[in-house]
């Protein structure tokens, strides 16, 4: 069993077909590539807040460049996760616009333009379960 999610390199799966691989959880960032899912090919480095809430249970939460808020609860013993995310309405309409790399200034400019032109609400809520494997 992992003692902490921090420092882990993962293959991270959700029931709706999203696969993040690799997903590398650092001390204060998650660096992920979406291998399969609605915006496959996306790469991002997100700075997060971390807390160990109980032995074997940790949480990470971050705010993405789109305005999406993502909260993950990590259950280390079972290698399962719970995701709660609130996505802007414009992103939920067409997630393919999120393909790209959030380290690329041109991608960030594209997202800023979409934010300025499109509707943020109602937010689309993701409230689902998944699992991870250490790779």
C-alpha cells in the first residue's frame, strides 16, 4: 500500500472512460496527460492544495486555467478515488477545446478567449468514482 499519494506515478481511470497516464503527483503539483477521454491529448501541470484527512485518505484540490475546480479524494489502501469537479458550461459543451498543453502560451490564450466569450454557468458537475494503479 502507498503511504502517500505524493510522489506517485499513476495510471488513473474513471468509469466514463477517462484515463490519465501518466499522472505524476508531486509535493504540490499534479502533472497529467489525458490518454483517453473527451479531450484526449491534454497535458497539464496543476498546482494543488493537499491534505491528509485520515490514515490512508488524502485529498488534492486545484483550480484549472478554464475556471474548473477539481477535488480528488485518494483512498490509498483500495487505490480508489472520488472526483468532484465543477466545469464551466462552455467547457462541458465541447471538451475537445481542452486538448492542448497548459504550459503552451498559445493554448492559454485560446482558453482565455473562450472564457471571455462563453457562458460559465450553469456549471457541469462531475461526481464520480475511479481507481489508480502505480506505474
